[in-house]
């Protein structure tokens, strides 16, 4: 067990959109410390979103995040030798983290030309309530709904 919780690091907003969420997406896309490559991939995806939809890219991105963010999830809880999957509400920080993680993993699994093209497509699909990341959110909600009987084991 930890003695104390680690302090939250302050995330500075990105340069172009002045958004903390876009900067967090850049950190999730980041591989092997190549931040400039991750930034260019995310910005290229945002440009593609603006070209394809004709809407503001940051609005589409925020809508996608809101749609993918889960409200409930199951957490394992051990009670008397048995482990129960207990449905719990998701905190705001974890909600954002899960949404970005699911979007990036769905982007990697997608078939397409470039990563920025696949990321743009996934964000557009997520803002339209379709795509693999939305399916992942729905699976999580179904799991929480199925285990509603164990909700009295909440911590």
C-alpha cells in the first residue's frame, strides 16, 4: 500500500489550440520520446478533420471525447475468498484517460494509410457515435450493468 497519493503533475496546454486535452492526446500518441513527431501527427489529424467535416477540429475532438468517456466501469473487489466485479462511477481524470487510451488503441488497430489519417477517421467516427472506441465504451457499460447486483460491495 502507498503511504500517500502521488501529486498530480500540471499539464500545460498545447501551442496551437491552447487545450489541455489535445496536449494529453499528444502524450498518449508519444512513442520512444519522439514528441515532435507525435505533435505533428496530432496536428495533421486535426487539419484532416477540419478538411473532411468543415467544422472546427477542436469541437469535433471535444465531442468525440465526450462520447467515448465512460460513466461506469467495473473494479474487482475481493470479499471472503470470492472476487466480484463491482460497478463504480469513473472519476473525471480517469474518464479522460480511458477515452484517450481507447481512441489511440482503436486508431492503431484501424487499417489505413497514415497514423494521422487513421486518428482523424477515429475521432470523426467517435464524434458521430460510431467506431471501435464507442464499442469499447458500450462494452464497459454493459459489463457494469450486468454486475449491478454486486453494487452493494462498493468501497
